[in-house]
C-alpha cells in the first residue's frame, strides 16, 4: 500500500482509538478555550490534548513500519520529528527529548520489512516507552525485576497508549496485506 492509504488508515484508526478512549472515560474532548487546550498536558486525561495525542500516536504508528526505507514519507516524518525535538529542547523537556530521540532511531537499524513489520513491535515499543516514562516522571524505582503488580498497574494506567500503538501498527500491517 502507498503512503496515502496508510495515512488515511491511520486517521481512521486514530478516530477509533479516540472514540473508544472518550467512550470509556479515559480521556475527554472538552476544553474551554484554545489557550486552555495549549496549556493542558498530555497526562491530563480531562484534556482534549490527551485525545489529540492519542490520535497522533495512532497515526504515527500506522506510518512507523515504513520509516525504515528512504522515501518521501520518511523525509517528512524526520522533518516533523526535528521540529518536535527542537520544541522539547527549548522547553527543557530533556527526558522526553531522550526517549523520542531513541525511538526515532529504531526504524533505521534494520532492513525494510524487518522488525518494524513484526506483530510484536507495537507492544514492545509502547511498553518500553511507558516503563521509561514511568521511571523518569514518577520516579518509580524498578530494581532488578519487574513485579507483576507494577506491570498490571501500568497496563491499567496506560492502556490507551498501548491501544493506540497496537491499533495504528496493525492498521498498517492489514493494509499492507491487501
């Protein structure tokens, strides 16, 4: 499938993810003003910005598998990523800067249709990002072993992020199989 098909598929999947998250009460679409929207946080589940973040994450994951090959979408993706990294740097969000930089390099480490097209990729990436974010932002000390209780708590807390990653990625794989 071409880029345009994956883009449209990712947008549809993103709308589905946001719909499920709103219906379940995990996020809200409400905001009082554009300024309130801009000043809200991705972690604020009563914020429309959290819903927008889920939509964008789903869209990015629907395009992610093809970022391992030189193409126009890859160039535009890395241009947008550069702007995001610049913003994170200016806002002094160094933890997020490091995580995003690490994740951005991953598609370049293997051949096309390699691990980026694997069925396990969205689970591994989302769980890795959640563990790192949890460790950094909430300073939960993960020493040696992960406990089952911690993993269950993280799944309950961040299920929408895992759903966005998985649904976006699987949308790409399904569209490629046609």
